C-alpha cells in the first residue's frame, strides 16, 4: 500500500471524528468572530473603543458562553449513557430491548474468562481494572461535565461581577454567584434544550427512519422493534 493509499485509508476510517472535529473548529471560530463583532457594535453605540479579537476570546463573557455549551453537551451524554443502562423505550433504535435492562452478564459483556482474544486487556484482567474500564465511558463524560461546569461557573462569576462593577454595584463571592438567579437561569437554559433533544430522538426513532444511518432502524423494520439499527 502506498503512502497516499494509507493516508486515504486513515481519512476514510476516521472520517466521522475528523469531520466533526473540523465542524467544531469552524463553528468555534465563527462564534468568536460574530461575538467580537456584536460586542464592538455595542461598544460603538456606547461611545467606547472597540475590543480586539484576542481580548474578546480571552474575556470572561466569551469563556462563559463556550463553557456553558460544552457542559450541557457533556451532561446530556453522561445522563444518556447511564440512563440507557436501566431505562428502555420500546421501538426505539436508541434503546435496549425491554427486559434487557441492567449491566448484563459477564458473558454478554465479554468480561474476564468470557473475553475474546482481541478484547481490550483491561476487559480480561478482572478486579478493579475491569470494574473501572467497564464504566470508563460514563465516568469520563461525568468528569468532563464536572470540569466544564466548574469552568463555566467561574467564567460566569467573572462576567457577572464585571457587569456588577459596570453598574457600580458590589461584586459577589463565588459561592454567592452559585446561589444567584443569573447562574441557574443560564444553566437551565442550556440543560433543558439537551433533555428535549435526547428525548425527542428516542421517540422519533420509533416511527421515523434515516436510510443507512446506525442511529435509525432499517427502513422496513416494524415500529415495535427495539434496539435494531440500520
């Protein structure tokens, strides 16, 4: 296989992650450019000097907007990963079949002596390594949610106090901000949209199809079939 063929094979085999990585960077840059333009429009209206792109992307206002979005996405995936272990939706391709709730047996999960030759090493070793690896995806998503939540709360606190000082009011402590309506209003705005999206996908996949997508049942599958993908 030539170098070019290897490169093509790598791109094709990783196209989904590479494409969404590119979409992420494009939208992040778009957010930064549109955000600084919006801020500068307000600066001009108020008779103030415009801010540079660097000043804007290192500001608390930009940071809180980015972190709030990130933490709501990780919350969505964390809850969905853990919820789908125990909860089912009959007819949905996003759900296990009714009656299969729970973490399943070691045989079904190919753990320990039931592991295949090419199973990950930590799936075969047993003990705490297998216990951690068996929950590693949910744990990572949960940790990422907590980290992005902490980052968004700190950035939100800084932005809130900046507004307080601008209005010639006293700044609040970090703990004071965590109890403020501004913080929870921002949080619930982001969280509710994620819950709506996940719930809608689980229900819509019962009755609607997308040919060729693993997120959908085969086009001709009955509506009552659960956990089957196309």
